C-alpha cells in the first residue's frame, strides 16, 4: 500500500487530541456532501425541464424546415422538391403558407399569424398531446375547413370551439389593391372558418391559427407558392445528415434549419440558465471545500510530533506533503461520493413518486418537478470537487512542509 495513503487513512480515523479537528473535518465533509447532492439534483431538474419544454416544442416543430433566403414565398413545384416529397427517408412533407391577418370572433378582434398547412401536417402523432380543448382536425366530416388556434389567441378572443354557430372571421388585404375603394372592405378578403380546437405550447406558438392550406391560399390570394416546407424523417434516419444534404442540394437560394436552429433562442436560454445555476452552486461548494484548509492546518499542529518522528526517520518533505494532501482529498471526496449517491437516490425517488410538487397540476404534464439523469453531470460534479479539493488540500499540505522546516531549525 502507498505509504502516504496508508498514514493519511490512519490519521483520518485515528483519535485526535483536539476534538475541534474532528468537528471541522466533519463540517467540511458535510458541506461537500450537501453541495454535491444539490448540484446533482439541480442539474437533473434543469435537464428535466429542458426535456419537457423541448418535447412540447418538438410536437409542433418539424425536424427540418426549408424557407427562402430572400422574399417570403417560393414555388414548391420544382423537380427537386417533387423528388424530395417522394424520398423514402421522408415521413411527412408539409407545405406551409403563413401570413399575418386580422381575426375577429363575436365582438373581439386581434392580429394573428395564419398558418396554412397541407395534409401531411396531421401525420404528427404528437399533436393530440398539446390540445387543451377539442381535436386537432382541419376539416369536419363533410369536408368543410376548420381551424385550430393557440391558447393565447383563444383567451383574447374568448373563442368557444363547442359553439357551432359562431365562426372566426379572418381578414387579409387583397393583392394589388391600392386602397382607393369607396368601401374599404373591398380591399380585403374575408373568409369564415369554424374553430375545431385549442392547443397550448408556448407564447411564440400560442398566437397561431392553423388552417388548411387550401383555405390559406384562398384567403391570401396565393395559388401556387408557399412560405416554407416542413419535413419530418422516418425513424432511424439521421435528421442532421438529411438536413445537411438538403442544404447542400438547394444551395444559397434557400435556408435549411434543424430544430435547434428554429428555436435557437430557446436552446440558448435553457443552456445559459442551467450553467448559471451550476456556477453559483459551484462557488458555494468551493467555500465548503476550502474549509479543509482549516481542518488540515489544525491536524498539522496536532501531528507535530509525528512529523518530527517521520522527518527523523528519513521521510522527506515530499512524502509528508503527500500525507496531508491525501488526507484532504479523502475528506472531500468522501463527502462528494456520498453527496452524489444521495442526489442520485433523491432523483430516482422523485422520478418514481414525484414527491416534490411545483403547484397545481397542468393539463400537459405532471405538477411534480421533472427529473432527467445524465451521466455527464455526475462526471462534471465529481471532476469539479476533485479539482478544487486538490487545490485546497495542496495549499494546506504546504503548511506541513513549513512545519518541517521549523522543526529542522529547532534541531
């Protein structure tokens, strides 16, 4: 067995002449334990929130979207897009035509984004999970168009999907009009559509009105072009590789985005919040770790006779320094290991039973704090504790070297 490690282990469990050394060592260990457990739990909760939010976004966000590099619309009826539509890797190929319009319901009205989608949009099996009321359908049984609207738009207009008599009225400016008509309403296309249901995802989507593509074409006076093409690939297909191939094939005339690029701000916010919390908790953990300096300082004083004996027996400064370095590492890493285990057990229990609640239950997800465990977080916490423990123990072990010098001077 390594001599320094053996002596350090004996010092860790041996009775000290001063009880304060045991107390300070215990405080250091408990501080590291609590800090490590808190880091694991907080990082796992943020992972859970991230997965939950992205799952909601992904339910309505395609894996790949193609938009024009210039202008608002483009012609989807080209040779390449027709071949892409039939590609065996493609699960759904949705043509999208979107534009702002005025939406009126009863006596209330507000601007909203009208999103016309082709039938492939309904292949998304996750659409039902975001519905608050009604169903996600774009046509009724007799083939008449229906709309699905976001919860924010529904709340503002007080839309009741169960009312078969009241319809949404949508106004859009006619193309080519100069606004010189005697009747201003002649410059607008007005179409009515029944609401089929209400969905809720996030503020960016909740002011959206989804309608059939044919309805949007009639409303916006756009018989051929589309605003975007949304593509989902089949199971087992690498969406990122597919995106890069489409991007290469289309060239600079189009912009091709994956899910992260479509929601870049969201991903940045989720990532920055997680790392800011990690940095704050790490500072607290560092304070607990550096308590080891006080513990080892007192231990050096307590073991002054032992240091003198070891020095007399030929032990060099390096060996004695390693003894107290190992002592400090054993104290902090013991706290870290137990802290990580406690954090893991808590996370597993929270996943299983959901004891810690956020508040009232939500229609989309459980009110228990979500947990997602990632092995990288455990490695990160252990590496962080090990790094700062080595620094703190190294500083403290330098005191033992100074103590040797004083002993030698006395001799």
